[in-house]
C-alpha cells in the first residue's frame, strides 16, 4: 500500500470515529435531559450546602406557592443528592423532585453553608426563607 492510501485510510477512520463519538455524546446529553428535564440545568448550578425548597401542591402563577418541603444539596461523584429536612434520608435530585411530584423547586444559597436543618426555625412553611437576607435565590423551576 502506498503512503497516500495509508494516509487516506487513516484520516477516513479517524473522521468516522470522531463522527460516531459526537453522535453518541449527543445521544447521551439528550437522554440526560429527557430523564431530568429542567433539573439537568439545576445539576450544574448547585453546590454543597445549598437549600432546596419544593412545593408539592398545585399552584397558580398569580398565587404565591407554599413550599412545604426542604432539603440540603450534596454533590458527590457527579451526582446531586438531597438530604431531607431531618437529615436522615438521602435521595437523588430526580427522586426527591420528580418522583414526589414537585410542582415548583427553588434553590437558595446561604452566606454560610448549612449542614443540618435543625438550626432553621421551622414553622411548617418555608416561604420566609425567600425573603431572608441570608439567602439568595440561585434558580427555580416551574
């Protein structure tokens, strides 16, 4: 085989490999977005110690939502987990939000990281955290 043929075959094989690689990477990203939906964007923005608030009841855009569940974000090994409000149960972000039918989710980042939710004054409704000066809203899903 001549040098020109070897070069042509080599470049063709590399090109085919790259194209197949890009196709599979695109399919991987699509599968991730299909599974997580809007949560795929939250996965990239959260940090350890962020608070996540969930509204499980249906709401209307002109009415304020009541956030009835709270958790703490933990990131490890490329996955995002949520500790429940008693720090006893750790679930994936998808299980905590989607499988329990969350209607609205808000992520809050505090000036100091929260490791245990027992320090928060809990009155059954977590909306007061949205107006607190100690927390800033990072993102939300509808």
